[in-house]
């Protein structure tokens, strides 16, 4: 567990240092870099949400097939 925590701390520290160096040495303006970073972040969030929704739908269908209980969109069974 300690090795994992050290790895995570090191990765976050490396990310922070790398981001700072890029922001300082980039030939474009900070506003442009922040805009690109924000749009890439939003794109990653949207991809993650889409993947999460697809997996949830697949798992709910599998659960319904195995148990015969269909779930609505909130995760609770219908008719309860």
C-alpha cells in the first residue's frame, strides 16, 4: 500500500512540475493553453461518461437477464 501511495504522489508531483514547465516554455499564450486544456478535460469527461453509461446499460441488461428484474434509469427496480 505504501508503494502505491508513493507512486501516486510521485505521479501527481511529476504532473504538476511538467504542467508548470509546459506553461512557462510554450510559444502560445497562457489563455490559449488553458482553453485547450479545458477542452481536452471536458472531452475526457464526456468520453468517460459515455463509457460509464454504456457499461451501466450493459450490466443492467445482464442483471435483468439473470434475475428477470428490470431496472429503471435510477438503479431501483420497477414495481417496488
